[in-house]
């Protein structure tokens, strides 16, 4: 059964009430639903391995979450809203507990790192559109991982003007000190074993 398109721009509350759809997951951009195809095998494997790397290095006050909606808080309640579903996020542990106990969506204010893994059909969306709205939402760090050989990670940090300061794409080993010390072997993310 196909998902019927809404006849108006959706608020965050209306979007949350939709639940999951059978046609692929959705995101919300200024009240408009965006459909996204299911990720590839390589995409899912990289996301899983990155989550394992992060889990081993995260401090107790942070947690990782895969493939969950986040309210970007770019519109007032009752107005057409913005919701994205990043491939992975690092969030405050307290936010995890709150969403688990009360339901609802994560808020951009609770996200420390947002991660997008580039797929063939998402390159411009990840590097331009999503990066821009994540910065506008005030998410301090954005990582974009390109899984084409060699695997690379481009890290963006929020400046005072609510835009990201670009860094060079890193291959081999990615290290960062903020928001927590982390070291990731990028080539290992793509390997089938080890």
C-alpha cells in the first residue's frame, strides 16, 4: 500500500504522528516530506562498524544512536518543520533516556555529532543540504563519510556564525579531541572482517 502524500505542509507534531512508512523512511524539510531509499549493504556495514568504534570510545555522558529522527528546531511549534534522520548521531546520554522514557523526537540541542554516510544518490544532499541545516540547527560537529575507496571522513565544526568551518577530508586514521577524544581507522570501516 502506497503512502498517501499530505495535502499541506507538516508540523513536527504531524510528522511524528505519521510513524514509519512502507515506502522508505522520510525526512521533513520546511514541512515537505522527503523520501529516501533504503541504504546499501556497504553503507549499513560502515555505519555498524563506526557505531562499534564509537561505542568503545564514548564517555559515559554520551551515547550513539543510529537512524533516528531529530527535530532540528528550526521552526516554532505549529509551523512547517524540519526533521532529519542522520545515519548516526552522538547525543547526550540524558537525551537518550528522556526519549526512551517519554517518546517523541530527539532535539538538535541534544546532538553533539551528526554523521552522514554518502551513498551514490545522496552526495549533494549530504555535503550541501544536510550540512547546511545541521549548522543552522546548531549541531556542533558534522562528519561526512565517503565510503568510496579510499574511505574518507570530512569533519565540520560549528563557528560562532552558525556555519561550519570546513576541514580537509581525511583518509587512513581520523582523530579528534572534541567533543571527546576519538580515533577511527577509516579503512577498517569498509573491510569485511577485522
